[in-house]
C-alpha cells in the first residue's frame, strides 16, 4: 500500500498511490479516516485517489437538501461499495440543521446524489448507514432527512429594460415541476401576472424569463410560486426593481434574508426603518450611499416592512 497524509487549513487529505491493490479493505474489516468509517461486505479496493475531508459548505453541485459543514470527497469516483458507512459530525457546524435528524448523502458521480437513511447516534455524534448496496462513492456528507421541495432555487432577479420589468430566475434542480406563477405586489396584495412552464425534471441549472410590460412607477416587487404535478409548491425570494426616473432608491438582496444578515443597498444617503407584522418599529438607522450589512439574528422569523422615504419593501426573515 502507498499512502500519504497531508494536512491543510480546514481540510485533511489521504493520498492513495497507484501501486496494484494500493489499499484493500477486506470484507468485514473497517477503514477509518478523519471521521469516515467504511466497513465493506465485500473486498473494496482503492487505487490512485485522494480522500479529502473539508469542514465547509462548498460542495458543487450540492445536495438538494441542506447539509452540514463537513464532507468527504474522493478525487476519483470509487468502485461500487457495499456495506456500512459511518460519518462523524463531531465538531462540525450543523446550523440550521440539528443532531438527531441527519441522514447520509452520497454523490455517486459528478452530479447524481442519493440519500440513504441510517441511525443518527446523537450521543456519539455520528450517522451510520447499514446495508449500503453497490454505490460508487464520489462525495459523502450528512444532510436533512426531510424530503426536499420540488425545486431548488439559485437566483431570482428583476431588471429594468426601457419601460419593461424583466424577471430572470435560475433553478439548481427540479423534481416533478409543473410551472411557475409570476406574481406582482400591487397595493400590498399579490396579483398573478401569468405562468411559465417548468422543465419537469432536471439535475442541472435551468434559466427562465418573464417580461412585465406594464409595471408601476417606482418600486415593483415580484415573487414566484413554483407548483409541481402533485400539488406541492414553494415560493421564491422577493425581487424588487425601480421603474421611476432618476435614483433607484433602496433594495434588499437576497430576500428572504440569508444567514441572519440583512443586506441593504441604497444609491443615496437615507434613513431606513424596519417594522414587524404588528407595525412595531424594530430597527431604525441612517445609511450612507452604498451596501450595508446588518445583524438580524435577534429578530424573530416573519414578514417585515422596510421603509425609506416613500419606498416600502416587504422583507422576509426566516
């Protein structure tokens, strides 16, 4: 066997050389490395590959469900593995997930993910999946055991083009999707403008577009409702575009807020106020021109109203 251990910031690597039968894990024996344990039910051979543990959420393409800040990856997809896989989450960042509700996620090639249920041993901080049957191993992590929604959103933007508001969005993946309802916020209520047919099923990013030819003057707020063929649905973030003359005013992106950080961009000095669903002012601040990031971790999740002068933007804090 030819192997070398390399330590890097936030990562650890095990290099397995190209000798014949470089690393043979015998049936019933266990191989452990940095919190990953493989116990095959048939001899498992690794040759000319690097096994890397990374403590970050940087997998691309990522699983459809949220995952912890730790994953193991092989530089070359392995031969088919059968047996038991144990993956430790001790010391890993789980937010927003929690111990006791995790399952094994395996990427079996460059793009395809499978979820394998197992025992989440909360007391010992690991998930163990037995009876794994003939799965090639490319990347392994732990993710939510809650079934993902039919669509995984990547981006939703609204742009001004002459007198038209052009909406562009990208989905990371789709399962059994039917269509997208395009909605516009008018006088505080949502009105459906039209629909765009969805792909149905896709494991690769897809781009969509819709043009609103009669937007209002000033700020226009849009959202999408994705519907699938089984009646499930999910909402996009809210996208805002300024359709007036001169300054584009103020905007919030992304919306819903991510990682409890409220990011506000303004094109001129202004005072902003944030109100909760009861109308109570929970934040007020004078901002200079530019982009500002504020900590919203102390605010309960819900729908808020951001006001700056005559501009009012609905803001969702998960």
